[in-house]
């Protein structure tokens, strides 16, 4: 039922039954949409309210862009992937470079543009807060080699670079491929960037990403906002 804006009354005016029905009965029905415990109402137009029934246990009220509905809110964040291998140059005593990415799997709020910069996730305006950051990859190395490679999650704020997490992968002949993941939680501000700084302590090159024995283990970097 559509709500009708109240009319102005004047002294001694005649009141018709149709006017009372419109101004009192119909308007009260229009703003009283609930029928069951837990119901809520919302404006489905500028002059009309609609009912939304109580949702299932555990669901949250989310927006479709035009109306509320029950669902599961998605976390703001970004997931980027490198579906190809990346060669980390060997050096003496060590060599370092940033992990690169070629695919944007998920981006809720314009976190990054791989066509402009393929090594980082950038926190967009208005999205500062507490983030969970995860990096994962597989590493291919020579069976005859003993060595290790170090992965660091670094935050860049302006010209300042800060290490916020990291770990190393060490091998000693047993295998020629291994998996590695690194995690960190950090309060990030708008315009901060997250990258993975890789340091190889091998004299020869090391390959990360999909390889023999791990053909679908892509290199991935994600940042999701929790608060």
C-alpha cells in the first residue's frame, strides 16, 4: 500500500470517509509492514515501505545496491596471482627481487592495477584498517644443491619500507620442489603498498611458481581487511 503525504486541514472543514481511510487507515497500513516477529521494514521507494523477513541464523543484513537482503558479507580485499614461473636470480653472497604477478583473481575495491604495477597491492582511499596478508608459492631447486631462500612481506609508506613478516625455506638434497606460505597481520593506511621481497642465498637460479610436481601451485598474494 502506498503512503500518501498528510493533507493540511482547516477549521470547520468537512471530513469525508475516503479522506479518513486514506490519511489514517491506509497510511498506517503503509508504514506498518511487519507480519511476523523479527520482521523489519525498509523504503522500497520514496513513498513506500516494504517488509524484509527475519533471516536465517548466522546471516547478516547486506546491501544489493538497491535494497537490503540477508546474506554473507564479503571481506574487502584483493588476491593476485602469478600463473607463470618466476626466476629468482642467484648471486654471491645473495640476490633479491620482488615477486611479480600477472592475474587479478579478486579485487573488491580497486586495490591494485597489475597493468600499472605488477608487484604490489595498494590500499585504496578510505580502506585503511587491520589486514591479514598471505603469500604462498612453490620453489624448484637443484637436487645437488643445499641452500635457502627468504620471503619477506614488506610495507611501503611513501619512501619508507618496513618488513612486517617473513620466513625462510631451507633444503638439503631431499626434494626438488617445496611449498611455502608466509602470513602477517598489520594495520595499513590508504596508499600503503604490500609486496614480497625475495632473497636467494643460492649461487644458482631458483624458480618459484608452477613447476614439476606442483603444476597448479601458483604464486599468490592476498590482503583482506578484518577491521
